[in-house]
């Protein structure tokens, strides 16, 4: 018989994203169709080179190149990208889409 650990987090559906323990309203789990173009605009807005952008996200530059060509991000990479995007004015909205809202945002 399994005992319940009260510190365990409830299972999160695959389409839900948590950042710092908060559920982010990300309904479909799908990135916008034009995500590669959005990624390029985010990098331009950041003023970083692609190599520096990859370093800021904590990803290998080759992986970032794959994202630019349409590869999907895994949970940890998406989390890191959103953290970087959150430091760029309008970055989260740019990368996630116009209808995306990050509620409970810390200042």
C-alpha cells in the first residue's frame, strides 16, 4: 500500500506548463505555427547574437538552430526560453502568441 506524501504535486497534464510552481494558462500545449519566426524576432529584440542567445537560454547553439527550423522544445527548454523572454519587453507575448496571458506574474 502506497502512502501519500503531502508534498507531492498533483500530476500535471501534458498540455499544462508550470513556472515556479504556478500553472501557466497554456491551453493547447502547442507552440504557435510561426514559432521559428517568433524565435528570430525575440532574438533580434534581445540584441544578442544567436550564440549568446543560446547561452542565455542554456541551450546548445545547434539545438537553437533546430528550433529555428521547426524542432519542438522540450519542457525544460521551453521553461528556460520563457524565462529569457520574460526579461525582454513584450518577449513572452511575442514568443507565445497574442492571445497568451501570463497571470500572477511577479514584478
